[in-house]
C-alpha cells in the first residue's frame, strides 16, 4: 500500500495503533500528526528544510526570519568579497562594543545580534533550517511523506501512545523516530561528500569560488 498522502499515513497509523473505530482518537489524530511533525522539525537538520534568504543589516539587532528554526550560516557581502560570520556567545559580543564591518553574530530571541555594530548597510546571506509545511488535511504531502513516510508514522505513533498513556510503547516509537532521523541525516552527509544530488552547497561560497 502506498504511504505518501495524508489520508494514507493517517489510516496506516490508526491501523497500527489497532484503534480503528475509536472515534475520539480518529478525531484527534490530525493534531497528533501535526505535533509529531513539529517534533521532527525540531530534531532534524534535513537538506529539504534548508532555506536561503537575504538580510539588509545596518544595525546591531536585526529581525530574524519568522520561520527560522536553526541557523546554518551567515555570509556578509561587501563589494566582490564574501565574509563568513562566526557565532559567538552573546556576552562576548555585547562586551566588544565597537563599530565596523560585522564579523560575529549571536541569536537573541527573534533577533540576530551583529558585532561589531555595522558602520553602513551590509547585505548578509542567511542559510537556515525552516519547518516544512505539515502533511495535513489541507496539505496532502511534503518531502518527508514522499521519501520517508514512516518517519511521520513513528512521530505520530509516539504522540498517540503518550495520549493513550502507553509510555512503554511510546518510548519504542520515539527511539525508532530518532534512529530514522539519524539514518536520513547520515545518508545526506554521505551524499554531500560524494557529490550526490541531494547535497546542498552554500550558493554564496560557490559564487565566490570557496568550494573550488
């Protein structure tokens, strides 16, 4: 049986839970699937989650992208030169208190704190991980459901079994979910180093020749 759409994943999860006809669980399963997918996005650094954006930076604090989960890299552009910015502890950055071309950054809540404080406006390319759109009744599929639908099933099973107060079985599916996340990320790392099609290169570094 195919397991790539919301309805197929939902039906499979209910069958595996052996709770068909349990109306209350059937009603809540979409919420459990949504919570399970949010758990995946928090724990996984999947290439499919990588997003590229640009910030105009002319102050110490700039608003981070609203969908940012984790930063991968920040690269400042100045003329024909590209400079990778380095993440440092907030206190170290705050104590520097100087002005010039930013060299460092720290994430503070929903903002990115740059240091030194910019002496002009700079363009900063940001690559970060953002959550994929959840598979749901209004969104039939995403990259995970197309390639690893069992990951959504494991995550949903974990949430459902917690709801059913079956902590022992929930722990089994939590372990299966984490093991599959590790397997996927290891596969993507291998493809990156072998030049596979799923590798995601920093376009800023490619343009500047840093990968050559």
